[in-house]
């Protein structure tokens, strides 16, 4: 192996008549080589020991001090210069800032850990690293690194914006959706072509107890950035019947039209079936299907269906049927102005919050609801921040490009 500085690294690998054993030997040798080269790379980012001026203040070298760093290949020890002001106080290591270290972890290894942690618990990450990379690390260390990366994302969410990937069609419509699950919140911003094809989706997640207002601010920032990029697009909001969702979509996201998720509306149609067919239990499914088809394809169907449901209140009904009918009438009375599904479809607008419902599962439930999971707010918030970055196309790589450009904030 020839190094770019001109040196040469030679390896000897003991092969055997077992391919698996040979591969393990190759991995061990590559990790040893990677550790040696990484040590040289880290030393390249160090200073020559000269005095430093930072923020108008002079910092003086305290000499080279050894420190161990975690890398994808193993633990390496580096003698690096540490600085301190004349008055004393905290010390500063230029190497760690120049190399964009995440604490005592190289950026590549921090990225690997955080990505794996976004998809599985520390025990699973530990097993992956041991089995696939020959790296044995403590679970507490893995959690700490992942939470530090998430803290960077949270600290810089107001300062760092991310670019939409290159799309294969112009953006005509943007649909903003939000949903909640056990007080955890998820949001989506989906970009659609003139023909109604979904081109790209931005995912957001917020942990319970983090606060809906903080989540709303994050989603509002995302919508504002998309609006700057696609000012000519039409912005619509899609949600269920929760009043808080409509308030946010209309006042903060400033969508031009709000659409009630069709599948929530269909559920309330089904609740009225027992009142519409009180003596024909087998026909209730057919009635529900017919009314949903009508609601979806006929102009003015929501208002007409509301009027028809109201006429059913005069007939004798058992308690469950009357309760379902009353619930459906209230729902349609409150939201019929957001159920113009025939027109929405004619204008190639989405009528379902399926993207947001799916996001609730993929961003929140698939990770937070694994067997044996117990979460504190900080840990849940960290995982959801990482998953939002990982699941939004191109955002994970853009995040690390920004870390490379600006370094890890000291407060993280």
C-alpha cells in the first residue's frame, strides 16, 4: 500500500484452507492497516506547536499529550498539541476541530454508528460492528456518539438548510401533512408533479414531551424553505379532523387549501352504515362502499351525504347505531368543506394522508416500539432526529457535508 505522502505500508496476511478464516484474517489485517493510516491522517491535522490566536485571544501550547480515538478500524493513540490561555482554564485541541471529530470519534465512524443507531438499538449496533467490521465497542459509547450526532442536528436545525434532490419533473403541488401517535409527532412535506406523481418527501419527527410548538416550528421552517425553492407551486394541507392540525396548516404553513384525509372520512361513512341499513347487516358493507365511491367521485357528495344522514335520526335505532350516526353527522358537519374529493382529483391533488400515516410508522413506531424499548425524552428525541435525516432522501449526506464544512458545535 503506497501512502499519498510517499510512504509505503506492507501487510502480511496468513491465509488458510478455510475461506471464512482467510476472510477474517484479511479483515483483521485491513483494520490494522486502517488504524495505522488513520493515525497518520490525524497527525496531519495537528499544529506544529506554534501559538494560536483564536477570537482575538492568544492560546499557548502545553506540549503534545496522548489521546485515544475511536475509528472504523480500531482504537488509535495520537500525541497531539493541546492549548490553553495564559490565564489557564479550559484546554483546546486544534486537531479535533480541524479533523471534524465528534468527541473522541472520527467523523466516518460517528456517521456509521449514528446511521445504524437510527435503525436499531445499541445492542444491535454493537452486534453489527462486531460481526461485520471486527470492531468491539461498548453499548454506552454507541448511544453517546449517536446522541451527540443528533444533538448537532437539533442545534443547527434553524441554521442549516438542505437542498431538494434533483427531480425528474417540475413541482406543481406541495402537500403538507402531520399526524401524532401517543403524543409523538410526525410531519411530511411532499412534492408532486403536474400529473400528481410524488417526487420527493421530507420527513420530520418529534418525541413525546418535546412539545408540539417546537415540532410546529420545525415543520414551518421546512415549508418556508420549500416555498422559497418552489414559489409557484400550489400548497395544500392534508390531515385528519384534529382542530390543531387545521390551525397550523392554515395559519403557519399558509396552505391555500386544506383537505381532509379521504380514508378518515370513509371511516365515518362506515360508522353510519348501521343506521342506514338497520335491518340488513349484510348490506352495510355494500352501502358503505357505494357511499365512499360517491364521496370520492361526485361533486357536492359530502354535503348531500350529510343531509341524508341527518334524515336518519328520526327512525328508531339501537344505541350503537345512533351513536355511530351522531358521530358521523358531527364529523361531516365540521369538515364537509374539506371533502371536495372529485375536484381535488381532477386537479391532481392528493386526497389521502397515506404518506404521513406511513411516516408515523416508519419514523416513529418501527424504532420506538421495538420489543423491550423504554425511552426517556432525550433518547427518543435523538433517535427521531436521526431517523428524519436518514429517511429523507439526500439529507443524511448533506448533513455530513455540513459537519465537514462547519465542524461540530462545541455545545453538542
